[in-house]
């Protein structure tokens, strides 16, 4: 583990630029991947969420200044998926659009990119968000198969083609599973689950603690579904099917059931299982950001103000600590303690990862050596953390999760009549992102 604070990059904040407001947002239900392509592509998901969101606005889609979307694995037909989404939403040919990719932080990056354009005066009204259809992640030909096909294509005579055919081997048909490679770090040679195992070992987190956290995530989301989360709009398939709620939640989740699951990433010594990890999921989340000028011009309601954003880099082997390295500088800049933030959303990549973040903030040694603090930052009250459950219960469509936690945090602040919230997440490859938002 690194022995000095990682580098961080501060986004333009409202203290030295125009205020940035989030005025509205919607997301689709998150649909669990079930071993085959789901009913919606990534573009389909975003378009359905975006249509429902834009239909209730007092302005036209053509009034938007730009569209920015986060997406990690668009299909082969979805190059610059943001532009495809913008055109399908009726934004018109004149509204530019671009796609951002920061692994798990892509949806949050889209919000940050929109905020910077608004803060700098380059835009007044931006549609931003993230989308991912992980069930559509491709199976690709391996190198040997690609080479064989290239040789076959290059063969001109019958004899050369026949010779090429004789060189074919059954192993050429073994596919490359893009999703598995995408969830692994090519630099340190670890998949994301193995990084969670390292954090569990580093902070002494037990299997029972992980499973208990996971059960609570399912229980909290189950309870939240009974209050009809306002942020969700239904999905309609071309076969007449309707999807109205996150379908990965297990209302009957229990310690006894989770205890039966075997470790998934380290089968001999591991503690991380499929049950205490986030789910492979399809989903999209969309938000509208506006300047004060746009709020006044269109008489827009305001969900909240984006106060500050932080990105951090850290050792890829402990990428799960990204929320700690990203959120802490924001707290320091604004002279806030953990308790000064009314509600927190930390994306639940793994139960071990979230619990490790909490343990890191409570550790005097960690805070001194890793964060450059003089003492432990303190205890984050878990009654104010992910109060409606998180990715363990509803899933983690990587391009969308960063946008979802910001949107949901604003919904929580509104429901609870609270002022201040922090959304944070870890990012594969050794990064972290955090956003501080406030309601006036």
C-alpha cells in the first residue's frame, strides 16, 4: 500500500465560477444480467430515461447546449453513444454530444464535465448521465482466430485457402469474454474482487461483517421500493414487457443464505462472494444541469447545487479506497467533518470495499500516513450511509452508477429535508471520485 497521499485533481468549484444547479433527473430500473443479452441496449436504456425526463421540462430538447454520457462498453453500433442518444431524444443536429469513460466513475465524470462547461460559461443547459448494458458485453475472437481469418482472407488460390483451412484448430474458437477482462486490472494483474480481498485482509474485515452489510443493503432497498422511489421511470420493451423496479434485490436475503455461498475470487482462502459483491446489471441514469441564467429563463425547480468535485489516483491494488482519497480533500477544503454531511452515497462495489473505507477513516495510522492528517477523520454513521441500499442489492452498471448515486443522494436530501450530501465511488484502475451537493 502506498505510503503517501495520492495525487488529486479538483474540479472548478462554485467559489470561483458560476453556480451549477441540478434541476431534475430520472433513471431506469436496474435489471440484473441473467446470462444472456437483456432486452435493452445501452442506448435504449438512456433514451427511455431521457425521454421521460425531457417530456416533463418546460424547455425543448433542442434548447440543450450539449449532451454528455458516460459509458464503458457500448455496442459496436453505438460509437460515441452520447451523440446517438441525443439524436434519438430529438435534441436536433445542432446540439453537440460526447461520451466519457472513467470506468466506474463515467457517470459522475459526465456530470463533472457538464458542470465545468456551465461554470466556465460555455453552456447553460446540459443533459448528462451514464448508461451501461453489461449483459450485452461482447464475446470476441481471440488472437489466433483473428490471425487465421486474416490469413484466410488473404489467400487467393484454391490451394492456399485449402492450406489455411488445415491450419485451423478448435482452440481458435475459445472466445475472449470482454466483461471479465473489463473487470480486471491489466497493470497489476488483479480482478476487482481480488482487490476487495486485499482490503478485507488489510483492515481485518470478516466474512460475517461483509454478509451482514450485504443483507442490510437488500433490506434497505426492499423498504425503499415500498415508498416508490421518485427517481425511477419504467422501461417498456418492444415485446410489450414493462419493467418498473430494480429486479436484483432479494427481499429474503439472510445471513444463513449468504453463508452458504463459496468465495468467488479466491476460492481457497477468500471471503468475497457473489452475495457480498455488486451485481452485473443493465441501467441508465440521466440528469439535467443548469446555470442560474437557465434556471431564471425557464423557471426551473432546483434539486440541488453542485458544490465541489474531486478525483483521486491511488494504487490499483487498493482501488476500493478511492472514496476515501476523493472525499477527504473536499471535506478539508470546506472545513467539514464526516458528521457535517447529512447523507452519504458510497457505491457498493463490494461490501469489503465500503467497510474498508469506513475503517480507513477511523484509523489514526491510515489517516496520518495516507492522507496527511494529524488524527483519524472519525466515524461515519451508517444510519446516514446508503440509506436505501446500494449496488449490492440493485446492481452496478459501471457507466451509470456514478450518475445514479448523485441523483439518488439529491432525492434523499429532498425526502429528508436535509441540506448537504456526499456521493463517492471507487474506480477500477486505482481512482476515486466524489461530489459534494447541497440543497438550498
